[in-house]
């Protein structure tokens, strides 16, 4: 179990600070980041929280997954490693 958590189904008004405060109830938050669109700056509706220990991360998943946050049921689980993308889109499937 890693210390980095994926948090989904966030409202577009959720900020990094709101996310950090919510997870602070389960332990020490090392970082909290709501992912935003690079062009518009608008939230994409998900983010990542890094807890200081694996035990705190497990506690956060248990306590917060499925709970209501501004009328939405949060999705909280262990973050998966980022998979490199193929950025060469000009060679997409044309044929």
C-alpha cells in the first residue's frame, strides 16, 4: 500500500486546501493537489493526496471512500503509477 492516494468525483470548486483539510482528519498530509486543465485552469474533478505513512493512507481510504463531499460520493483509493504516454499523435491509426 502506497502513501499516495487518488481522490475522484470532486466538485469543480474543490481546492488543494479543501482537499488537504479533509484528509488531515486521518493523519498528516504531505501534499494535496487538485488536477486542473492546463488551458482553462478548471478542475478536472480529481486529485492526489500524499499521506505521511501507509497506515494513515489506509485509514483515509477506509474512512473517506464513498463519503459525501458537497453532494458527491468521493472515490478514494491507492494511486497507481503514472504510465508514460505516446505523445506522437501524428502517427495515429489513419489506415
